[in-house]
């Protein structure tokens, strides 16, 4: 069986969409800053695709019916954040005000973990110092002879 005309429409449309979208569309090309850091753009990509076709009945001398059809597609690219990598660490700078709570928690998690570790270390040092002071302090004799 010969290829149906709609297959050609699908192939052409999908190849054109494939050319428009690649990995650099979502995570942009890295830009190096003068201080040695790197900035990457993070984008939200959406695309749509539609197609349709019909075979018409008519007076045709061949066995094939006339075909009419069309296809279309579109791409939407919206930058949503910048990923900043430098000597101070990795930071995500959101452009949208309505970022989800989960995303904010993920962004804050490394800093929170570091602060908890610092607090735990300080508490441990305080307890060690207190124990050391107790071990070296003079003890009173509280035994009384009656």
C-alpha cells in the first residue's frame, strides 16, 4: 500500500517542530561572568500540534479519491529562572512571582541543612565545654557525720 498523503503532512510538521526545540531551548547556553561564574537560562517550553485531512468523493478516473489536508504547530518559550553557579555556590533566581512552594523549599533546603549542622555543632561544643568544666570544678563534700 502506498503512503497516505497525511503521513507526509505529519512528517513535515514533526521535523519542523524538532528543529525548533532542542536541549538549549530549555537550558540556555552558558554565559560566563567576569568573576568566573556561569549563568544558565531555564525556560518553560510548550508546543502544540494539529493536523487534519479528508478524502473527497468526486468524479476521478483513478481509484484514489482526491485528498485535502493541513497541519500546523507552534512553540512557546518562556524564561522562568536563571541558574547562577559561582564561587559562592549554586543559586536559582526565579523570574515568576508565583513559584510553587515546593520549588522554594528545594531552593532553601541546602542553606537550611547547613544552618542546622552549624547549630548542632555549636550545641555539641557547648555541651563538651560544660562537661569539661564540671569534671574540673572542685567538688564539695556533702557527707555529714552525725
